[in-house]
C-alpha cells in the first residue's frame, strides 16, 4: 500500500489489516523531498500503532526533468517514481499495489492516479464507493486518531504550473507552512509566487490570521518572501489546477 498517513490511506491500511492477516500488508511511504518534515515519522508511528509492516522507499522524482518542469503532468511523473519503488515490493510478495484514492478525488485533475492505474494499482475506496465524508466518518467510528486530520498534499502542489521545482523551493515552502502551524493553524497552504507567499487557511481561521498579521509577515519574510498575502477566499484544495482549465 502506498501510505501517506492521511485519513484515506490510514482507513485503507487498518481495513486491510482487519480483512487480511497483518503479515499480508506492507505500508510503503515515499521518502521524498516533496514530503513535509515530520510526515515520515508520523507514518512510521501510525504503522507501529496498528501492528503493520512499514517501509520508507526513496523516490527520485527530483531527478526527472519532466517532474522538475512542473507542467500539468507533474503528478504523473511523481506517481511513476513511486510505482518504480513499490512495484518490486509487491511482485516479491505476489501482492497488489493499492492506493487511498476516494470517489471525490475522481473529479479533480489527478494524473498520478492514471500513472498508478496503468501499472495495475487498485483503488479499494473508490471500488467501495466511499467519499471523503464517508471515510472520515468510518475512521472516527474506528477510533483512528487521524480521522479529522487535514489533507497534506505534496509540497510541489503549492507551486504554480510552469514554475520549476527545486529542493530549496520545497524546503522554503515547508518552513513557511511549519511557521503557520506553530501559530495554531492546522489546515495550511502557502502558495509560492516568486517573492510573494499567498497564504490559504480555512475560512474560520481568517480572522485569527489577520490578528496575527505582523507575526506571520515577520516569519515568512525571514524565509525570503518580500510580500506575504492572505487569500480571503480561504483554502481550496487543488485550486492551482484551475490554470489547466481549457
């Protein structure tokens, strides 16, 4: 299983552990520069909590110029890099690669799903017809601590298409979002527009962000941003995909 530690892959992991012998389940997390700091440790801890085998696999998307170019197919090459690492694990065990994709994901631009499906991966949550709301409800019912965890898409998703991906850029975004979380904001995106950081938060957090404006501005300027803005429309997952609309 490709395991991100989010609610979707967590529910799928626990369901697999219940339906199968736990020894028949291996959770694999991409050890990638596009993963926020601390996420790898979180995945390791969750797997241990559930008594499931876990492995970190080093992916190499930052060595792929097609990924670095950050065009509309960026996620395709990212998922291809992940499949390159976990397919051999599955083949050695006579297993099937599964991903925590839900029905709601099908309505967004997700080329990574196509990359995985082309290579035989399956999406059990989609096959079960589960939406994100269904998954959170079931995760809460099962007592999973991540049932209300905000989505944590890869850091590259903060970079507008056409802006090249680099390791220093991903590190800068990661530190900017960590600074906001340290001030009490859970669901955070810092969209990178050159010397401008555009902050997206839950609509219910906008007033608090305005109250901490001076501190937030100082934190992000210290990371090299000349301008720090707050998007008054609030957080919209995947909103940079609107640039791909015909």
